[in-house]
């Protein structure tokens, strides 16, 4: 009888603190390493910073392309300069044009 009483007393003294320590350890571990823990929070903030940086880069590139497209407006282009440049790039000439040959290492543009 004394042994049973000692075992019960031991269990009453040891089991509740052990259970609560185990629960505390479980919730503590999940608070740091869990799906919604501190490490996941830092990972998500890093991903958010990367996404914001990518958005800024995309907006900057879009602004560059908008500026380029705006410069292609027919009012922004001089027809003579466009014709001259296209003929130079395609190595073409009209019937009345004077052609001045360049050396092999001289660049036209």
C-alpha cells in the first residue's frame, strides 16, 4: 500500500509540471519555427522586399519603354532624317543621290 501511495504521490508531483513544460516547449518551438512563427515572418518580409524591388524595377523599365514609344510619335520624327538613316542602315540610294564611298574601317554612324 505504501508503494502505491508513493507512486501516486510521485505521479501527482511529476506529471503535471512535465506536461506543462512539454506544452510550453511545443508552443515555444512553434512560435519560432512554425508555419506562422518568427522565422516564417522574416522569410515573408524578405519576399515582400524582393517583390517591391521587382515592382520598382518593372515600373522603371516601363517608364523607359513609354518614353521610347512616345518618341516614335509621327510628330517627333523628322521624315528626312528617318529616310536618311534608313537608307544608311540598309545601304540604299536613290537615283539622283551622290554616293561617297567610305573606307572599310570608317563607320557611317
